[in-house]
């Protein structure tokens, strides 16, 4: 079956970026060194946006370079962060500008709460900084701010040391309070030129490109985050007995699988029936594989109940543990019950469900938490689709298809 999502025309990337960034870039002096900060997420059209930003800066006579802004990701090493960007087509060869991936930081100031804010030395030395990031609700906290320009400014440009300091302070004082306080310190210390904020639609395609002057970051990000929340893809069912996720990874979500889709938070969850109800309520979660773009970072694996031995073997413990310890999300690095084949894992997951006699399991299968337009569902759920205009059945029921090794065949494109 598939969910019917509204059609949206794609934005004109070149026109939007030129119109918003051009006047700001015109204020730069000739030869100004501009750090173009890019993160580790798999953002739609990211390389296209970066290329247009670099083009506008060059046209203004500036000298741009790429600065990885991803905290501790990539194993908290220059080589690892450079490799992550290369996976998205962001390289010196492809863009004609250098990638400066050093992890060195320096103190940028102190917040009113008394904790030290650090920032990438490359950003501090630059004549100007442009941030490029997707704006969406955060995976760890709720509120008007989410994951966007301010988070990249504080956590991304903080590199490993800054990300660790942020999460430690946030655990005591609250994420949004610390985010706003640190952003004020950095805004006073850095030469911020602009933020390029991207919002995606339910199909993981770019719905909006907004070039935002630094003075408007917090206000505009609140509005963009609200828009992104409305556009986020979700499962069309409130109760799911077994959710099968084919792929998890850092390119899909900061937590491998988006909590808004799976109904489980990175800092812990409960399977008890009397637990605080979240949408959806997923009783069992089976995740099958780790994306190659994750480069072994399997943070979020602990949100699953079952997985495969191949996914566990694909996990880079250093990258995963570094991310979990930096973000204080220890739950996300735990390894669930795992089996050699999908068939074994599915059998165990279904056997563990406390279903009443004769009750058929409500099963949903998705490719990943960014791709929920097309789903496979069990007959118990298919029976509930009558009269729902937001859902369309694409074909009759079939038996699950396994290969000779006992693993599920890929979902149809």
C-alpha cells in the first residue's frame, strides 16, 4: 500500500539562493575566506545547495571552503568527517574548494549559566561563516526549536569537545535553554554571514530553501520547524505489533531511525502497556540492515528489539560508542537480540508478542524512516483501510518473499 502525500513543486535552488545570499555576500571584502559549514545528514539535494552557495560566494569575490560541522560524527576524526561528506558528493574535487576537517577547537566565551562554549578554530579564523542545514523537529527534545541552524552552530561547529559539552549541559539544564544560550555566545564571537535552511516534504524531497540572516535565525527557525513538523512522514497507524525497518543509519536520522516514525525516544522507552502512549505504539521493532553511508555508526540500534547478525557485524564500535558517549544517549548503542537470518528474527519477534488467541499481528514494513510513502502491511491492518482516502492498496496479499539464505527480498521500488 502507499500513503497519498500532497504534490509540491520543487524550489528553484539557484534563484532562491542567489536572491537571499547574493546581497549578503556583496558585503564581503575581496578574497574573504568563507567557511561553508555542512553536516553529516543525508539531506535531499545537499550537494546541489552547497554548489550554488559556493557559486554565489565566488561571484562576490570571496574564497569559500567546506567545513564539516557534525560534532563527533565520523568517529570524531578529520578523515572520518571528510569521508562522510564525500559520500554525499561533497569533495574538493567535485566542488573545486578545499575541505578543512580539522577537529581543533578554542574557547568562544561563556554562557550566563557559566559553562564554556567552544568552537572550531577554522570557523573562528574565517572572515565569514555560512551554515547549511535541514530544519526539522529534534530527535531528543520537543519545543519550538529543533535540529537546524542553531544546533549546527553550537553542536556541529563545536566538533567533538563542543558536542560533548553541550550534551552534558543540556542534561542538567535542558536542551533548548542551552542551545539558545550557546548560540548567543557564538553569534557574538563568529562572523556569521547567513544560514541556508532546508525543509523537506513527506517524500524526503526539498520543500523550501530559505536564506536567513543571523539576526533572524531563532525566529525563522521556529517557523520553519513548525512547517517541517507538519510535513514529516509518519506511519498511518496508531498501533503496530511489529514494525520491520529494512535500513537504519545516520544519513537517515541522527538516531538511525526517526523517533517520530517509530515512537521511541533515543534516551529510553518502555514496552509496558501502561507506559505513556506515543504515536505510534510499536510493540516490537525489527531492524534489518545498516546503511553504507553510516560508515559503521549504528547509534539508535538500541531502539530495536530484534536485529540481524549482519547488522551487528557492520557496526563500527568506535564510531557508535563515540557518538553515544558524546550525546549521552547510551540506550542507542545497546545491541538487541540478533539472529543470522531475517526468517529467524521474524519468528522470534512474532513469538514474543502477547497476542490473544486467534488475534492476527498488525505488521508494518518500511524501507527506512524517511521512506514511508510505500509500505507493506499484514492483512490484519489491511482490513482497516476501507474508507481511508489517505491510503491506497497497490496489490493483493502475497506471502513474504525470502531468498535462499532466509532473508527478506527488497521491497519493490
